[in-house]
C-alpha cells in the first residue's frame, strides 16, 4: 500500500466513524431531550394531572390523617397507662388489706 491509498483509507474511515458518531449523538440527544421534557412536564402543576399534583392531592392528605391517628393513639396509650398505675395502686392496697386480714386471726390466737 502506498501513501496515497493509506491516506485515502484512513480519511474515509475517519469520515465514516465521524458520520456514525454524529448520527448516534443526534439520536441520543433527540430522544433523551424528549424523555426529559416528558419527565419535567410531570413535575409541573397542571390542575391535577401531574405527579406533583397527585402527591399534593392524594398522598399528603393520607399522611396528615395518619399523623392525626398516631397522635390520638398516643393520647389513648397515655390514658391507659394512667389507669394502669391507678389499678396497680388499688391492687397493692387491696393486697395489703387481704394480707392484714389473713394475719389478724393468727394474732388473736
């Protein structure tokens, strides 16, 4: 192979590689831009149709409701613990009376 043929082969190979690279770059840019636009469109409010609106309209009220339920349950648990403490105190007083009643006849004998 002489220099002219080698130069022509290398230049034509570089031209084909550049053309294929350019087409691939254009294709990726076109399709990724369209996909990115669609994704970004979902994040913009459009009167109930976007992902952002769905979160605000559907998911956030559910989370708020669950938080309120948790607060209510915590209040109920505190109330039950207070009643439990009162019952334990009453039970220990009753146990003391029963114990005193059991020991009382022994003292009389």
